[in-house]
């Protein structure tokens, strides 16, 4: 997929971040190269974990008892295709962004029985990447190339271009002829926060009562956030972020202070997405798309001692 090569180039551009306190990291599932590379992760209210194996076009479920099974083959495996960011709603439906080189791109809703359908209008999204839901059931999707957020109204209305800004546009610093901007996205208290990969920033966008985009502010930006990918909120309003090309997970306070939580020294290997579990654990995936030598693709669990923002 196009984003793989662009992000891989970041390894040559981004110096290592300073490590924070070590955390306990457990490898829950080891995956095999090539192909079994997890890009997205989500956790439902039951505690089941969902992983998108990007190059294979598959979403897998890891039950609370550790049993693994493929939930859905969302798009065909192959060069240029991939399933990326995910979110899960209260009933347990999974929403996954699929970026392809053909007409299969969009956001798919997968039921617990594995049946799935594309949300109407999401085929218009240029590069669907991150996904989140608000408390009303509206779905927000980042468009990495367009530097924008799309919104799919609750109840199945067609997707609409909800917010677009220079703050969400990529800078082109990875030199691949297109820009890598809006990526991870998370919802909390009538606002979404969006990570800009090449911009190295987190942007907060308020949601107005009528559903339109409201006030905009930059929560944090700088080198520790360069190549930011998936993000998630904890119950205290901190944003946790996987910074893929730096192989770090960082925590950003509501005032914008950035703390490094884990690095490659702890076992991260191009970590791309994170999601909170039920008991103060943080789930992460090693996408492992950089130079060889790391621990490889895996589903990880970190004991971080705080709970995540509840699933809407």
C-alpha cells in the first residue's frame, strides 16, 4: 500500500525519542512476515481484541480466552490494498478503514457474525485511515492524503466531508509525491483529536450541537510526534499516541506535555495503533514495516495503570 513506503522512509528522517519509564510489555500474538502485519487494533466492551492484518485485507478477533479467528476478509489481499484503523461501538460492531487502489476503498461495518458492508459514501474518501465514533453513533474518518475528516451520520446517511484544514495536511517531507497528513483520530467530550503524521501535531476539533465542526486548536506538536499514527484517550483526557517511525508510544497531557512511555528498547517495532482494554491495559500492534532486526509484527499488551475512555 502507498503509505507503507512513505512511512518506512521516516526511519531515515526521525531521531530516536528519549525514553520514559519502562513499562511491562507482553507479546500476546506473534505474527509472521511477510503479510501478517497488524496495522489497526480495537477493543470492545467484552474485552475482545480486533486486529487488522493490513496487507492481507483481513480483520481478526482475539477472544478474552485467547482464541483467534478471522472475523472478515474485507478486501482482497494484494499490493496496494490494506485494512488500517479501526473502532468498535457498544454493540460490538467493528468499523475498519480500507485503502485500496481500486473501487473497494472505504469504511466497512463488520457485525459480530462476520458479515460486513461498506458505509454509504465512504468510497469517495481518498485515503481512509483512522476511525472513531461519537456518543451519538456518528462515524469520523480521517483522509490522510486530503488532510481532512469525513463524517458518516448515525443511521446510515452518506459520508460527507466534515472538516478540512492546512493543520491536517502533510508536509511532503517523506518525498513520495503525496502528503501524509490526518491519520489517527479519537473522540472525547464533544470533540475529536486528529494526529497529523508528517506535521507532527495533534489537532483538536470541537463538535457543534448541530454536528458541524467548531473551534480548532493545536493540542501539541513537535519532534516527539513526527510520524504520529494511531491515538486513543484515557479517562483523564490524556491522548496516547503510537509514533510509528520512531517506534514509540507517548502520552500527551491536556496541556500538551509529551511523555514517552515505551520505545523500541521495550519491544516496539514500528507500532502503528493502540487501544485501551478494560483493566488499565493498553493494547498495541507492531506493524514492523521498517528495516529488519526488530522483534517483528505482533499484538502487544502494556500495563500502563490507567483506564481508557469508554467506548461510546
